[in-house]
C-alpha cells in the first residue's frame, strides 16, 4: 500500500487560478505545454470547470520536462510573460492548442492574436525573466512527488487514477464530501 502524497493547496496570491478562490474543491495541475498528455487533459479540465462552476478552484503550475520537450520551458516563459500583461489563461490555451509550433515567431504571433505586446513578450521570454518562477513551480512539484505530466492534486492529495472525465470528476466530487 503506497502512502498518499500531499501537496500545498493552490494559493490564489501566487498560483494561476481559474474559478472561485472559495471553491470547496481545489484541483491543481502540474503541466508541460509540449506534453501531448497534458494537451489531451485540457478538454477534460475545461468540462470539469464547466460542470463544477464556483465549487471548483483550478490552478496550474509549470513542470517543463525539458529533456524530452525542448520547447516546454520557453512556452512556460511565454505563459508567464502573457500573465504579466494580464492574459495567462489565453496564452495557456493557445500553447496547448499549438504544441507543434512553439518557436519565438509562433509565440509572437499568439501574443499578437491575444492583443498582447508581442515585442515585450518575446523580449521577456528570451531574457528568461520568469525562469525563477518556473523553477520554483518545478521544485515544488518535485518535493510533492511529481515526476511526470500531467500530475493532478485534489485538495492537496495526489490523484493517481485514470485521466478521463468520469474518473477525475468522481474523485473531485468524492473528495469534496
């Protein structure tokens, strides 16, 4: 029998959150923008957000697996640079939708499409302005037992079940009771 790994709950003051900070269910994802499994999980997360509404606080933390996904850290930097301009979630979704196109010119186009200052964004990405933030997420993930992506935590407890809507939703609603 394996021990359940607990992790610090999402912090609305620090983490990228979507939903109500007062939601009774806290879902935290450690993800990598170049990971196909993370991209496949996004529609599931979106549907869970739709179904649970204000009962759910969803948070995303970076866990770029640079050994197998060479653009993942760069993409995480782009999401952080978009956040500095007020649109983390817009860039978050665009990056997952365009995993095969994560070069600087692609990211600049996404920034422009999101009405962000693409010159500023690329300057911040190429200067690694947000590298310490991404490293902090990664280190916190390692301390919490994350070793791959996506890794989810429900109310601080690692979720090791199947990554499908039915199982994840059942675990979320069970954890909230």
